[in-house]
């Protein structure tokens, strides 16, 4: 089936490409709305839901056979839209729980945890997803699917998985009424080689989950 056929206005809503693109576009729209901060009380629950749904889409791409684009070289999609404002909005919205620790590859022995930011993760996700969406909207469906599949395996999949774990952990701390390690003292620019769990524990201050539950929409959710 050609790109032109897949991108036709009468396209089948059950088509794989259509479902993937619709899911990705829905994620971009929803997360961009959350970043506006109009409903801060529901920010974290919405993000938990949206990232979870995006990873289902990623799982479908990962389980699919290798997608080969029609063209040998990737066509230029033009300049990438700036996401700095979105990143900054999320950094303000998620303060003081924006920073968390993550191990990049669970299969690398004795990997040291490094500091990450949910705000950076969300901005990176949107950058990767928009890139593929530009191909899709231009009618290059196979190129879009190839990009989404490749970048899911190499970048946005691990990024979304890490962000989801952080969001789920945040919800769990609040729901289970457990103290939360605050990682504001850990700079994401610090040397990863020095970042073992012991140092993280020393740098992390203790805050009660109840102190952040209200502003982030987790009280009584």
C-alpha cells in the first residue's frame, strides 16, 4: 500500500499507521495542554495516563516487524519546533519533584543511577514524536512509521519508560503515605560516575508526600 493511499482522507481508522499517528498526535495535544498549567491540580494524574497510553503505542511499534522507508535517505522536514518554553513550563509545574534518579540500561552490571528531569523527558518526547508527525502529514507514511519505530527503540521509548516510572512512584508515595526523597539537591549536570545510591541518599532531603499532593493533584485522586 502506497503512502498516498495510507494518507488519503478516506483512510481506514483500523489501519496501523492511522492508529499510531492518531495516538501520537493525541499525546502531543494533551501534554501541551497540561503544560499550560490551567489545571495544576490534575497535572500528574493526566501525565501518568498520557505517558502510559503513549507507551502502549510504542509497544505496538516495538513488536512490529522492521519498517523500511520508501526512500534511502530521510527527507528534510525543516527546522524542529522549539520546545524550550514547554520544558520550562513543566519544570515550574513539577517543582519540587521534577528531578528523579534513573538507571539508563538495567542490563549493564552495576550501573550508577543518574539524575533526570521529567520536564526534560516530556520535551524530548514531543521533539521525537513531532519529527515523525511532520513526515506523516507530508504524506510520507512509511518514513514516519520508520522514524517512530527507530526512535522508540533508541530514544523516546526509554525516555517515556523512565518518566512513567517516576510519575508512578510519585503517585505511590502519596497514596501509600510514604516520605518522598526530594532530589532538588542533585544537579542533573553532576558527574554520573559519582552518582551511586549512597550519595543520592545523602543529597536527598526528606519531604512529606502530603506537602506536594495538593499542588500536583494527588490528594484524594
